């Protein structure tokens, strides 16, 4: 039931109807207060007005069965079909979130920025032996490594700085993504 109310209040028509009812209820209570009526009699007046509004809408020359039929068609047919189109609109490459590159398993997330997708700044290096995280380590001025906290596996980065190496891996991921999307389009 809660999901139905969320759906109604997210829909523009639901917002318009509910804001109209709420604003008229508040205005009726304010008017009743100014006229020195009790809140109970003002509430009764408001409820009578809402009931008469529903009665006038439902007897507007359109049979109730037709309104119910339209609602059933909308919620059972049209709405699920439009939702299925929206769900399938995300690209396939968003499922590509890990790969082994240069002997290291890399894990990342995608994010969307104004309709364009990119790899998040957090790209994790994972040991292929024990699934532990590889951490940045600098032994001396020119020796940078990625080391597993758990099993001690080391990957020498040679002359690469850690951030430059991660950017190189990001470029490789994007290259592989482009190649996979080109293969799928053929």
C-alpha cells in the first residue's frame, strides 16, 4: 500500500490532486478559524466538500465502470510496458565492473554525469591469489609497488607513480569497454 501511495505522489496528476485537496483543506480551516467556527465543524465542512467533489467527479456523465476500466488498463498494461522500456535503457557495459589487467584484478564502479558514463575515482586493486586488497607502497624514491596486505604478493610498478598507474588502468578499462561495445554492435 505504501508503494502505491509513493507512486501516486510521484506522478504529476497525483501531486496536482493531492496539493489541491491539501490547500483547500488548509484554506477551509483558516476561513473557519477566522469566522470563529470550531475545528470540528470546520473539519466536517471540509469532509462534506471533499465528498461532494468526489461525487460530482464520479457522476460527471462518465460511468464508474469506465473509469475503473481505464485505471485497470493503465496500471496493468501501459504502466508496466513503459517501465520495461525505462529499465532496459541502461547500457550493457555498466555490468563490466572487474577485470584482470597486468596480473591484477581491478574492481570499479561506473557513474553517470549528465548522461555520460565514467569510471569512479575509486578503483581497487585486488590480489589474484587471496582476494586481498593491494595497497600502495613506496620502498625508495623510484621503486613503487602494490602489495597485498594478506599474502604479501607484490606488483612492481617500475617508474610509474601510483596515481599515474591507476589512470593508465582506467584508460585500459575504457579501451576494453569501447572494443566490447564495437564487437556487440557488429
